[in-house]
């Protein structure tokens, strides 16, 4: 699609019919793209919870006040990825009937053209990133931090900490090797690929610890104060016996980027 005449973008999203409460939800985003920053309104509403008790909602890790709305200015760094995705979106909207297992997704351009983009999956991924950016900008959530620590046989520790600030689409890496410390900005996509890979693993909280690592081994913390040890509380997921090897390679790529 052409972007030179794009002034505004609205997004409507709703989880598939097969997604039950308390997980089912709707998201509405309205953004202006003709300003230096991006005036944006965001709303997420959780649906079909009337038949659930408060206890049932809490058991799934939610609260009874998960609905959220916000209006403000999103950083200008978001304009390029939005426009880039727009250029990758076919001119004609999808006419395929919505299946029960598919999410509803619709974009409106300049308050006129409306439809389902054929590259819906890419748009849904962008929406998830936008939502995280809104949460950070609204100070509802902190930026994402992931820490990797390796302790060798001599008990010498080295660490790599990656920070992803979705609000500014900025990624930084902090390294410590003994007394040597370093900090640098790294490519956003490289850092994002690492984070995605991290969460593919099989995390076992019941075998994890809140204590700082001191013994020989490799450890990851996802910012919640819980440490997962490679092969013990963080394992290869089913069907991927090379996951931990690939994860180490990804950490080294980020460390030496």
C-alpha cells in the first residue's frame, strides 16, 4: 500500500471465538501519522467474563481490573515500522471468511478505506509491540530486561543484560566480565530475536530460585527476580533438542555485536 497520503490509522482486533474468558479481549487503536510524534489512543477490553468468579479470573493470572485505556503521544520511532509494514501490505484487502480459530483484525486508513490486511499475522505482531510501547509510555509496565549469567569452574562470573524499551524501540546491552563493564546500543531486531528465542524454552519455576547464582553454571532471569539454570530449570522445549545451544549462540551474538 502507498504511504505518502497516509494521515491516520485505526486498528481493531478481537481474539478468536475459540479463545475463552478470561483470555478473550478486544483492542482498539487510533493513531495520527502526520505529526512529528504519534498522537494515539489505545483501549483493551476483556470480554465474556460475566460468568466467571473473581477466583477463577485470579487463578489464570489476571485481575478483575484488566481493562485499560490511554491517550497520549507515542515516540516518533514508531512511525517508520508502521509505514514499512504498510508498504508490505497488499493494496486489496482479504475477502476470506473468518474461521472460528482466527482472530478478527481490521485496519482503517484515513477514516475511509477499511478491511482485513492479507498479511494479518505481521499486523498482529506489530500490534503486540505497540501495546507494550503504550504500557511503557503510560508507565503501566517497565521496559523488558533479560539477564544472562555464566559462572565458570573458578567461580568467575560474567553477565550480559539486555534492555528492550518498546516505547522508543531502543535496545541496549550491558556486559560485565569480572571487573570490566561495558554498555552499548545494539540493533533492535537482533535484541528482539534474542528475547523471542528466550521465551521458547521450557521454564520450570518450581525448580528455579530467587537467590543470586553462585555455583558453576549458566543462568537466566527474565526480570522478575527468579533465576533459571540451563538444563535444570530451563530446558529444551519438546521437539527442539538444540534450543539451549542456539540460545547460547544468540547471547554471544548480542554480547559481541
